[in-house]
C-alpha cells in the first residue's frame, strides 16, 4: 500500500458513515491507488468531486466493482446495504439545472448509503414559483429535504415556509457578481426567517446528504 495512504477504514463503526474520498487536490494516480486499496479490502468507498482526468483514469483502469457517475462527478466501490428506514423519506430539490452537479452529488451520496427511493425535483427556482408549487404536496410528505440553490438562495426560505420537514440548505457557487461564488446563497440560508432551515457549506452536496440521513436517525 502507498505509504502516503492512511485511510480511516473504521470510521463507519464509529460514526455510521464511512470515510469518503474528496478528489479535489489529489492526483489521478492517488485516486486510482485508493480505489484499488478499497477493492482489495472489499470495502465500500464513495469518491466525490472527481475531475475529468481522475474519472478517465479510473475508467481506463477497468476496475471490477467500481461504478462511475459523471453527472455527480462521483465514483464508488459498491454501496452499502439497502436501508428501508431512509427510503422515500429524504428528497433532493434543486433550484435550477445549473445546480445539477451538486444536487446529483447529494443524490448519489444517499444512493451509496443504501437509500433506494430518492425523490429528485429539479428546476423549481422561485423565479417561477408555480414550478415549485406544482410539486409541493410530494415534498410535504418528506421528512427531510436537501435543497440546492445558488444565486440569492431564495429557494431555502420559500421551501421551508411550505413544508413541515427539515430543510437542509446546500448553497452552490452558481451565480455572478454579488453572488460571490455562493456566499450570497449561504448568507441567505443562515439569515432565513423560515423556521427549520439549516445550512452546510457551499457546494457540499455530500455533507447535505449525510446530515439528512443523520436527521432521519438511521445513517
């Protein structure tokens, strides 16, 4: 095993959530080495924020048991067992198609952790409020909603004012000017007047999904 690799194989036993591998900052060779180590141990590992080069390196390696998912920039060595306690109770909602990659990261994180039924609603930003209201009854049935939005982040407050479940805001770096790479959306989530909104860091679809699972109570 590479001497630089000190993977936390026991994290799931401590926290319920296995260690995930962030692709950002790693070389393609390092990502490949981690995937090979995980497969050698028959371990389920999720990779996030993979670059095109990293995904292409994994694809060319043709590793049996490795699944690549380009829309979310993720990969995984298998997945955890199906979790009926979480299925159908957590949904992912995105304001626009520009938020798709982060929303898919959240969805793929839930899938990796054994969630079989994941309501996924996209392109319901509040500039066309009727789009959100057309799906609102479906969303009201959910225990937790991972809400993904950039620009001014208005979706977080509007959604939380319409549903009984917890809204986990995932601000994205989508936007320009004073949107400031997601800072405006993050501040909007933190300053929301709607009760039941909590926030994770900008573009952190993985963190939003993990928080949702822990909120439901069965990671």
